């Protein structure tokens, strides 16, 4: 089965072709650019549209009034299908600090989704956000389930469904050894929800901690005498930083500063979306804690920000508008950086041999079509 996307603008990291064709076959990109047009089984008119690599959301808890920690097939299916409308072709099912039984069930449901759901975005692995957090830095995580790092728990969960990333507080007892153990298993250690000072983080970075979870949020800030994790993230060239560009988690000036100091090569757009994403304002929950969503901002009743309601393409819009970066550079932040840093396969480029995960955007960067593995999974009106 050959699919041809004709006459679209093609934007990929370092590439911006005003008008060209993309050919897909057997889930892969066969050619892209000003190439001869073959006879195709499916022809998509891309005129007026922008083809970009499919978005990869490596930090997302839910959508459509469901959460991965609900631990049901209905939740995984609704989130996976809904993500397509946001331009997300691949995602990590992200946990919360919940019971170990709930974590095991989440992993089992992830494997069930992979086997049984064919009309959703691709589940690329598990992201454990917690329960290995410093209690004063719980944020919107349930403090009842926090514990010190335990590699045997990660091993147990990883045996059920592959874990790609673990967010934890590196200053906790055994944090450095835990970092090394994760790296040995090919799992990315990510610092977050943390009181770690600069020296603590640097020791873990040298051991392989190359990600920072929802950068700037619930981590030691930059200070002229105490450099902190934020300072380290801005300065260290080998560290990727997650960015929630929803106007709540990062102010506009901070987004501009991160872009200037890190550049698109080390920024990763995430949503950190909770169950209220794509839902109206109202009362919700996260990890068993009550949440009020007002004007799209989710907060615990205590006032702590509780994830986001961000839809992925809106984060891209905000980043483009604030930084002025060319779209061909900005799209590194939506998929290629995630794929390369977490070994998620040949994703993130519109190039021969890459997996045919694509999003068709209109001129306003709204999602018009989402293609996973060469198959149209969602199409707007």
C-alpha cells in the first residue's frame, strides 16, 4: 500500500520545502521533497497544509476525563485516541505517585493497549513520575505514596511493560546509585520534584541524568549564590529540559530565555496534561487529590498547580510565537529530541527510512490530520 501526500509544505528538523511530495509505504517514509510522483493507492491533497513529524508527548497523564492511573482499558483507549486530535503520534504513559499495585496495573494496561488498540496513537513506553520524590517537593503528587528510590520496584514494573524514563528527586538516599542503575538498564533518569543543589545534580548528571522534568517547576531555582537545578539545566549542554508552554508553568520571558540559552537541540515540549485536557472547566482529580480547573488552569484545592490542560499543538504555537524560531528548528522540540534521547526509534524526521508518523497542520498550526505508521488515524473536518 503506497500513500502519496501531494503539494504540501514539508517541515522537518533543518528542512523547509515550500511545496513537495511525501511517499509512504509499509509504515515508512520512502521519499520526501521534490521527487517524482509514483502511482499510489491513497492520494492526500496537501495543498495549503504543513507536514511535520508526528509529536511525541513523553510526559502526559491523561485527557478526556481519563487518567492512565485509572488503570482501565477505557482510560488508555480514550487517551490514546484523543491524543491523535492533538497531533500526538507517540506517547509515554505517565504515572503518578500511587500505590505499587496501581503502578503494576498501569503497566499491564499499557501492554493491553499495545496489543488491542489499533486506532490510537502509539504507546512508546512508560514514564514513572514518582513515587520517588522528596516529600516537601510533592507538588500535586499524593504524599501518602512517596518513597525513597528502589531499583527493584522499577525492575518489576519494567518486566511488565518497558520503562523509558523515571522522574525522581536525586537528593534522596541512594539517588546517585539509583541513577547509575537506571542508566545500566537503558532507562533515562530525570531530575524533578527536587531540593537538589547544583553539586548533587552534577554528580547525577555525570552518572547519566540527562533530563529535567517539567523544567523550573518544583526544583531548586537559579540564585546568584546557589546555582540550583535550574541553573544547571540552563548551563549544561548535554541536558534536555521538558517545557510546558501553557502560560501557567513558565512565564513568557522564561520561555524566551530557555530558548536562547538551550536552543532547540535540548528543549522538549511536553503537556503534563491531566484528565481535564480537552474538557471544560470544573472539578476533577489527580492521584486521588481533588482538582479545580478554572480558565483552563488546574489546581489542587490547596492551590498547587496540578498538571495542565494543554493540548500539544497549542504548546507548539506558543513556543513559535514567543521565540521567533523557524518552524524547521522548533519541530526538533516536538519529536526528534525525545526520540533520540530515549531511543524511541527512527522518529522525528520526514526523511527516507523514518517511521511514517506525520501531522498535517494548517497555516495556524492547528491539526488537520494525524498519520501513524503510514495510516491516517485521525482527520479533522
